[in-house]
C-alpha cells in the first residue's frame, strides 16, 4: 500500500515513530494509503530545517524566489490530471470539480503570490526638511501553516504561497483526512529546485502535529484554516506566546433572495452555492431566505433541480454530488438532519444516506437535502453542518431578513440576490460577513482581502494582506539636520 512521507529538509522521509495512520478513499469506504503518524520530534526536525534555510531564502533576490515558485505552479499545470484524480480519490469530491476549481486555483494561488512579491513596496514618510522615516519590511521567520480537508490543495497552497513568496520558510501540515495532494506537491517542489528546508511538510494528527507546530517557540507566525473550535484552541496556545495569528474559521452563511431577482440566475447559482463540493465549502450558503412573494415558486423549482443532481461515483464526469469526506463527517451531517426533524423541520427532498452501486457501494454518500419550516434561531440554523443540507425560510422586510442573517455567531460570507441597486448596497452594509456576493457566488479576485467576522476568524488573507502578514516591519528614522 502506498505510504505518504514527510518532506523535511528537502527529503521525503518516514516519521520518527515509523507509525502510520490509515487513509480512506471516502467514495469506497476503503483504506487506500498510509499517512505518517508524526509527532513533536518530526516538527522539531522540520523547524530546525526551516531555520537553517531561512537566511538563504529570505535574502535571495525576489526574482529568483519568484521563478522557483512559478516553476512549481507550472508543474501543477503539467500534472493537472494526476492531481485532480488524487484530490477526488482522497476527498470524495467529483473529479470534475477538482479539475475546474481545486487544482487550477492551487496553481493560481502560487502564481499570484510569486508575482505579487515582486511588486511589494514599503512606505516612506518625509518629516519636512528634518527627517526621513522609512518602513523596513522583512520576512518574519519560520511560519506555521495548517489547512483543512475540504479544498485540500487549494487551501494548502493558499496558506504556504504567501509565506514562501514573502521570504519565510515554512513548516506546514495538511489535514490528516486528505494528505495526498500536499504529498504530491512536495515532489513537485523538489523537481522545481526549491532549496531544501524552505518548505517542510509534516503529516499527522491535529492534536499531535498541529499542536506541536503551534507550541514551537521558533515558529513566529501561524496561518490556520479550519473549524472554529480548533481555531479557539490554537488562539489559546498561541496568544500567550505573542505569536502572529491568522485564523480562517467556520461559517453559516445566509443567502438572501428578493422577489425582484433574476430568477433563473438566482436559482442555478443557488444550487451551486448550496451543494458544490457536497456543501463542504466554508463559503456555501446554508440558510436561504426568500422574500415571501417568491417563496413558493422558488422553493418548488429549487427542490425540482436539487432532485435532478447526479449523485454517485466521483470519477464519473457527470457526477455533481460525490461522497462526504469521512464516515464520521457523514454521521455528523445525518445527525443534523435528524435534529432538523426534531426541531419541526419538513424535509422536502433528500435527508438520507445514498446506497451507490458497484465500486462505491461502501462510500459515504448523502442526498442533497432541502428543509423548510424552521425558524432562524433553532440549532439547525445556528450551527455549522458543512454538508449538502440547506434550509429555506420566508421573510417580509429588509429589517427582518437582516436580523435573521446576522443572528448566528458566524460572519464569513453572504449572498444577496436583487436587481435593486440601492437595496443591494443597503443589505451589503447591513450583513455582518467578511465577503458579500451580490448576484453571484464564489467569484474571487485574489487581490481582495479575504476573511470572516465574528467567530469566522481573525485577520485578513488574500492580496497584500497575506504578504504583509508574513513580514515584520521596523521604522527607520534618519535625521537630516
Ligand atoms: P479542523 O479544525 O478539524 O482541522 C483543520 C486542521 O487543523 C487540520 O489539519 C487538523 O489536523 C488541524 N488541527 C486539529 N486540531 C489541532 C490543534 N489542536 N492544533 C493545531 N492544529 C489542529 O477543520 P476541518 O474539519 O479539517 O475543516 C472544516 C472546517 O474548516 C469547517 O469549519 C470550515 O468552515 C472551515 N473552513 C474555513 C475556511 C475559511 O476560509 N474560513 C475554509 C475552509 C474550511
């Protein structure tokens, strides 16, 4: 069986313990590879390598650093098919989605920061004729990057690319549930000539490897994407150590639909924003609020289109809904559907595990599920489910729907559908979310700041914010007279 290896100091190596964890193919429910069960010793080795590599990498001319990173992006393009297949097998997502979203975006993340670093500038302040102040911006040191399982290579590169481009060396940990494409990436890093020790990838469990990364005194900055509960644990460890911290956490995103929307566009995009990647995208809209005069028509048509979504083998090009990422996650999603019923919700379609025939008979498939009849304040509508489950609720006024939208502890993203420009601005200003999409969803310009409000995170990533995050500044004041 294939063994994934750690990537430390430029070599692919076994964990010190020589112990491995099972890696499942969720579409089949079968173990298909082994993951290093690494620990603090491996993290310590990785940090030593990253420290040793820091001087050369951080002082390398930015054009050269950029060229190496661009080469990695080119190699991702070259191995596009192989990576998409690996991502689909590891995660359960339709291979069509890995091809259209995950893998292209991984290459785009690296290109964006590799080229962005060449345009980075720092400020100078002229204090009359008396002095010049300039800001000296330098890479912060060894960065710790930890990513989740839902968009494995996309989010892994989203963390490491700005750190590497800014001149930091990195100790990174992908999710133990989907480690394969980060492993394949380390092989591409070698091929691209990334100097040894610049990127180190330690595989293993969160409380063991992740915690050791957070606790290590020589890791100065932490960039984390994952659940809110984990984010809070990380903050509790890192804050007293005064580490720089960026946390991209969970969401419970509202999708607000007014009666004057472009009905067809709203409907087709809402199918995507509800069920893409089996609803396992932090930016999916799981609470749909529809203006009462459109509620019946929208709900009827939405249910019809949900029923038509092809569920099954993620490797079939026509599949729209693949497997959930693990048995544990499937059980969690099904338990929320049960809760929704207990809370008085009516299931209009879905609600059950799906038995797929053939190769995928043991896989973790759940029907896309649409629920009505729940209030905004019940647990189903307050807690993150992170699966193919949405609720639809009617509203009468802007004030009322803003109250619903803002009623959760989360504030990651929101989607607004209306042809009324003034209303679009009013609602955008009123919703407490870090990203608002008006008449679209998941349209991203990587220059924009990205991140959540409230319990959805702290800090902003994307654009200059991420490059700046991985640097530290000092002001140099030169007296002229
Ligand atoms: P998770 O928090 O369980 O795990 C994320 C990562 O943290 C994994 O690599 C895990 O091994 C590691 N980890 C776990 N415990 C740790 C600890 N004590 N110290 C350090 N690291 C630890 O999240 P998940 O289940 O992998 O991902 C799903 C969650 O991620 C959802 O809540 C989703 O909303 C969120 N997410 C957020 C964004 C965003 O941009 N805001 C993007 C994608 C996913």
